């Protein structure tokens, strides 16, 4: 299952989450941050940055969780590059 499917599966089945209003329970916010952060990592840095600015503006309560997850993924990526470079 992809992170997107995990996210959609949670939101569709959860009585507390309502994506159109960006309302999420703790678990929902977590799977959303995982999915969104992984997606952002795939994008051009300038595009990812503009999406992060939009997230901060539109979802200020959700933004910190996404930013934390992006930082974790970036740290993992740096570690992987260090490994690849020996
Ligand atoms: Zn939920």
C-alpha cells in the first residue's frame, strides 16, 4: 500500500477526519504528514517550497507536523547520500 492509499484509507474510514475542511484526528494528521512530506521530497525544491508556504498559510495547525516529517526525510536522505559516497 502506498502512503497515499494509507492516507485515503484512513480519511475515508475515520469518523473524525474530514479532508475537505482539513480536519484531522491525531492519526489522520500523522498519515497526512507522512504522505505529503514524501510527495514534497519528489518535487523540484522550488515547487516543494511554494507548496510548503501554501501549507503554512492554509493549514497553520498541520504545517508543523509536515515540516517535521520533511526534516526527518531530508536527514535520512543526507545519511543515504553519505553512505553512497562512502
Ligand atoms: Zn482520523
